[in-house]
């Protein structure tokens, strides 16, 4: 027998992997539920023109495991899952397709909640909502959590301050140079905050109109997209693509710390080890960018209780996440281990504890 799904390293003990096809609308979707130990699995839906269904499967498995870790480290009562819709988001979207996706989610009975991700907009989620209650990230109504980007940016900003306190023994960012890659939703809000706290900014984006606007209001220096790795900066803030910390860029980046919003910044885990050995402080991406999912979690709470989005709850959770980030920095020093491994250990322990408790309760019932 050839290799099966169960042999794939990305399968990583997923609780369930579900494939859906709707002939009428052309929907082809895969939902991966990595863990519901801490609660219903929550994670975005990505619409992407994958070269093959095997590539889509690999992506959804990797991303859903990541969501288990992100949700656990943010101490949310949510498990990890993700979904992908195979197709070109510019040409193959229709309201019917997203309603068909909503109906597919009904089949999972609330084991998984979808939300926006690359290629899927608030409008698409609103369309799916007409067919299912198992979507989050709504724009309207008392429970709606709206755009998560400002909360994500606030978490990345506070993490940057924590790093400045630790490395430069200062409470603001005066005198520090920060290289910001990508000034879209999160990067734009982040740049404003960094500028206000006294940092000198060097920035890039492939969208030159957005770049010019953000640079003008933050007195930033603009560089070409590929040049961002070579600038002389104290902190590198990746806020665009994943995997920008790789064997090609490592020798070009001279910053003493990496703190940014992008998901999956380490091309491979061994890059985290190399950064550690070189004395570069890497702020684990899924810890510092957890503000966005915390914001979405408030919508989940409101849905479950019949209440409303609660900004003060979001603030309490974000503040607790920042305490966890400080703990990671502390333990990295005291245990002489890279930050990404400490973050993984915290997430894994929380997932395991919740799973053990669930098993105990089932046994007792
Ligand atoms: P966005 O699409 O609004 O912004 C990304 C920006 O990066 C865009 O302006 C784009 O033009 C630019 N970009 C793309 N390729 C580039 C390149 N090669 N060089 C320079 N710039 C480039 O997305 P966003 O919502 O701001 O998210 C940014 C990152 O943060 C993503 O990796 C996302 O997965 C992650 N993230 C976002 C949130 C959130 O709340 N939006 C939460 C967690 C993680």
C-alpha cells in the first residue's frame, strides 16, 4: 500500500479531516479539525488556487494544528481547525458557493467554526452565515467582532515594547530602528503605534500607494521589497508573508530581534534554533499575533451566551497573552532554549491538560 493520510507528518493526530464537494456550485472544500480538547475548533477559511488536492490537504493540516497552538497559548476555550476552499478567489467565488460551504459546516454540528482568511472576505462569511451558525467574523450585529487587525497590531506593539525593555532596557522605542515588511491591515496600524512610541521606521510593501500613505504619516524611509532584509535595523517586523525567516534571508537580517504579525515566519523550525544560537530574539509569531483570534473569540462567547461583543474581555485576554509572552522570554533565558520551543511546550501542555480532563469527565459520566 502507498503512503496514506495517516503517514503524513502533518496529519499529527488530527481528530477529523472532512472533504466536501457540491457539484452545482463547484465547491471543493476540506475542513481539518486538529483538536477540540479545549472547545470547538476555530480557524479561518482560505480560498486558494491549489495546484492539487494533495497540496490543499497538506496546507489545511498544517494550518489547523497551528490554530490549536495559537488558541491554547491565548488561553481561549477553543480548539484548532482550519478549512480550505480549492479555487481562484478572484474568478470562482459566488454567493451560492459560500452558502454551500455553510451547509457543509452544518454537517460538523459545531465541531468547527470558520472565519475569514486569505481569499475569503467578510461578505463571503456573511453569505455562509445564511446557511449556518458555525461561522465567526461578522461585520454587523451586537455579537460581531469586526476587523481583528487593530487588536492584532496592539498585541504585536506591546510585544515590541516587551522586547525593548528586555534588550535595550527602555520603556519606549526612542532611538530604535524598526524594519516593517508589509503595511496592510495589521502593518499599517502597527506602524502608527511604533512611530508614536518613538521608533524610526524603514518600510516596504508591494502596494506602492498604501506604502506611500503609511510612510508619509509615520515619517518612514521607504525601501524596495527585497531590500528590507538588508537594512540596518534593531528590530525586523514581518507583517506580510510567511516563511521570510529562511536560509536565504538569515545572513542578510542583522536585527537583534524579530517581532511581527505574519503567520508561519520560520520557514522550518530549525531556523528558530539558528536565530537562538546567533543571539537574535525571535518573538513566536502565533503568540504575538494572537490578538486577532482573541477578538474573534469574543464573538464566539456572545454567540454562546446570547450577549454582545465585549471589548473589556478582549483587553483582559490580550493582557494575559502578553504575560505569557513575558514568561516565554524569561524561560528562554533560564532554560537556554529557543522561544519557539518554549511557546510550543506551553501550548502542548495546555492542550494535553484539557484533553486529559475531558477524558476523566467522560469516564466519570
Ligand atoms: P494584508 O493583506 O492587509 O497586508 C499584507 C500587506 O503585505 C499588503 O499590503 C501587501 O501588499 C503586502 N505584501 C505582500 N507581499 C509583499 C512582499 N513580498 N513584500 C512586501 N509587502 C508585501 O494582511 P494583514 O491582515 O495585515 O495580515 C498581515 C500578516 O499578518 C499575514 O501574514 C496574516 O496572516 C497575519 N495575521 C493577520 C491577522 C489580522 O488580524 N489581520 C491576525 C494574525 C495574523
